[in-house]
């Protein structure tokens, strides 16, 4: 999201709904490269407190590593039951 110039409250509400929907379905939304405006809005709105620390990543490589680690336990369970 480093190229996103700004996020308004409507977009923030959509992101909150998407995050909740994904979480309810066992998935995680990961934000990468939030700019200062987005970070500030996430904090002021309380959305940042709803997110797990690993859902905020500063670069794509870290985000990919985090996402891989998040799904690894699920994949291991699936493979062991097959």
C-alpha cells in the first residue's frame, strides 16, 4: 500500500469488513508498506488494535514469509491426515 496516497473512512470500513470476513473464514489480510497517512488512520480509528502484529509488514519479502508461516501449520495438518 506504499503507493496509496490516502485512505478515506469508507475505504477503511471496507478494509475492516474484509478483515473480519477473512478472519471468520480462517484467512488473514496482510498490509504491506503502509504509508504514514494510512498508519495514522488505522491507529486513530482503532483498526490497528484489531489487527495482529504480523498483519502489518513493511516489505513484500517479509509479508510473503509471514503468509507462508501462517499457512504452514494448516498444510502440515492436511498432509498428516492424508
